[in-house]
């Protein structure tokens, strides 16, 4: 009688075990990929809000600078004392707010519309700046679909010079 090999009783994994393991791995990977896509959308949303806040702060700094130097601020009124920054080079004050001036609006037909209101409170100026997506252009190409519902209002007080 010949001796039995030591490993003759062991068998490999069956096809069914491998398919079940792959299915569990697939479910796990899908859930992880969903977390990555959600994180990506949240980052786009934060980037949009950060960009709008930066633009609003920049407008306040330009207004503060103009007030300190007693420089006339070029304004195009909308309604109720609100002033709209130009969106393209064909509009009034593009040279002041655009790339060749204060560089608040960096490109034509950009993703944001920025407007501001200056209120004289008697002891100082109250400046309110609002930045919203520019729906006239496809603003999503800049910040993704997360920018559609965003809006930033920035309020500052500027003392008399």
C-alpha cells in the first residue's frame, strides 16, 4: 500500500465561494465610491461659496479704499440704491471693476453676479455685498452643479474717512 500525500484531502475554493466574495467586494466598493462622489460634491459647494465670499470681500475692500482716498466710485444703479458690477466689457465701469482695473471681475461672462448697497448710517457707512450665480451663462461649467443654489451676502461697516 502506498502512502497518501499529505494534501490530498484539501480542496481549493469553489466557484460559488469566489462569486460570493466578489459580490461582497462589489457592494463594499460601491458604497465607498458613493462616499467619494458625495465628498466631491460637498467640495464643489464649498469652493463656490468660498469664491463668492472672496469676491464680496474684495468689493468691500475696494469701496473702503475708495472712501479712504475720497475717490468717486463708479456706480451703475439697479433699484433701491443697489449697484451691479459689470459682467462683460461692453458694460459701463468694466474698466474699473474688470481685469485691467480692480480685477474683481476676472473674466467676461463669469460665473458670478455681484451687487452692493451702501447705506450712510450717520456715523459710518454700511456696505452690503451680494454674490449669486450668473444664470445668463452656464455657471455650472466653473463650479459644478453645486453652485446653482448658492448665495453669499457680506456686510461690513466702513467708518468715515
